[in-house]
């Protein structure tokens, strides 16, 4: 499946989860007034369909002898303005070990819009952001020599009370053994 299509499916699933799981979100009163009751009902039905396709407890059936796939979705932060999500997907298709990919995002509770990096840090500060991410990754890894690749500005981040959390997946900047590297940046300090 194309990477962008997979991301869109994750975003749709996480938005559905926000409507069904997040406190106070799964009511028609939280939908902008321009939405009609029929649209809300259709939306919830779509959410149920997506969640049922995933299967019980986030597991998608695969061959028990050669492949394994599981996923887990959770809300990692919520306040009156934002809801942040984490999707963790694990798959094994043979070989020495499986692979885990973490995708995170933040949604504006009032508009339902996925927040972008530019909503928090203007493009003219991205060079400073890249330096801060590199410094944070080196600290997490315990040394610059453990970096396998350049630490770039990425879209895989979420909002929390202590700042923006950037998640680098296995092999993106360091060896598999280090797992996901999470760097927290406070935009006002750039």
C-alpha cells in the first residue's frame, strides 16, 4: 500500500477514535452547527466500520506461521484545544526481528483539522529546529557516534503540555536496537 494512503487511513482512524473515545467528543453537540444529524450519524457509522475492519484489540489477522501484524491506537495528550494520538504498528514477515512504526499527530478539537508543524513553528525557524532536534537526539542516544543519519525536521510529532514531541522510528536516525527516538522541543525556546 502507498505510504500516503496508509497515513491517511491512520489519520481517519485516529479522528474516529477521538469521536468515540475522548471524553465529551462523541456527542452531536461537539460537531459544528453546520453539520446535520444525518451527517453525524453517517460519520459515526464510518468510524465503526473502520474500527471493525481492524479487528479485536487492533489485531489484523495474518498467517500465524509466517506473518504477524498488530496495531495499537491511544490518546497521549488532551486539553481543551488539542487531542494528540499515537498509532503503533508492529509487523513480522520473517527474518531476525519484526519492525515497529509509530505515527503520531495532533488534531484541533474545535475544527477537527490535523495540526501541521507550521501551526507551531514558522518555516524561518526550521533551521534552529533542526539543530535542536539533532542536539536532543544525540542526548537521547548518549553520543553523536550513535547517529546513523542526519536528523531532519519531520512531520511525525504531537503536542503535549511540555512541548512538541518528535518521534523518529527505528532506522531513521539510529540503529534498530535504540527503538523510537523521541525528542521534545519547546517552540518558544527556538
